[in-house]
């Protein structure tokens, strides 16, 4: 069962338990009302048996056979059903309490909570430090640049570096321009081109076209920031202030 289904089930049990608690409260209130009514009748003398007329006694005595009565024994069936319902609702309330604890207290540990690594400190060390990220002078050729989407994120701290300086160069080089925005860092000195798995050759070609010398794997960038882009250009201060 996925985590989403666990959360949905926990929420449903919580609501059912609340309904069960309201049901128990309603039953308790009705029983209390009945008891209060009987106590009031007893205090007023209305709960005592009235004399039975003599003709009624003689009529009953003259009936052939034994009357089966058909009067249920007080508390036999009704109380049994009430007990079973009470136990079932109590079990639902206990389950709802556990679901509430899981939903409210364990929610902070949900695996769905995204964890974004700061752009300036990727898992493989400083940006561009990996020797395999160095862009070769003659990267593998790609057939159709327009078939690849390039996102551009500004990590230089200089306003307009991505939108006004780098994004137009991406379009001029023939690539499809993707998301353009700001990265979660503002002090990147040297620009890099990051690539998704299988898109290293694309990233190297983009880097050559833009004059960038480092193309490491995608790391420390939230996926929703680049959409469906094949590679992402992370603009540093060099591209923001250079030609």
C-alpha cells in the first residue's frame, strides 16, 4: 500500500470514529432521558401498578389454555444488540485515535515531503569539481537541437541574467527553451550545464554553444523547477556579466 493510500485510510477512519463517538453520545443521552422520565414518574406515583378490574380478571381466568404472553424479557435482546453496537463503535474510536496519531504526529516524517539539496552544495562536491564533468572540445554530435528542451535557472544573484542574457542564446543556438527562473542559490561563480540521465551529450553540446566548460549530472535542483527539460543551464556570475 502506498503512502498516499495510508493517509487516505487514516483520514477516513478518523471521520468514522468521530461519527461513532457522536452515535454513542446520542445513545447515552436517550438512555439518560428514559431513566430521568422513569424517576419522575416514580416520584409522582405514576409508576405503580393500577388495580385490575374484576371483570378483566374473570375473563382471563375463563380463557382456555395458557397464554404465551409474547412479552419480551426486559433487557434480553435489546441490551445485547446495544452492547454489540457499543463494542463495535468503541473499536472504531480506538482505531480512529491511532489513525489521528499517525496522521498528525507522524505526518512530519512523511516520505512525500520533498527534500531539496541546496544548489551550492551538491552531493558530488562543488559544482564542476568532478573531472568527468569537463566539457570536451568536440562533444558527440546531436542531430536535431530543436528536439531537446533546455531550462535556464539564475544562480548568479544578478537580476535578468537568465531571462535577458542566457535564455535568448539558448533559442538562437536552436534548442527548445524550457523553464526560465531563479535557482535556490545566488552566489554561483561559474556557470554549469546539468543533464538528466542519458542526456550528457546534449548537455555537452549546449555547454559548447554557450561557452560553458562544465557539464555535471543533475544534482541539487528540484525537479519541478525545470519541468520536462533534458538539461538545465545554471547561470553563474561569469555568464551574467560576460559577453
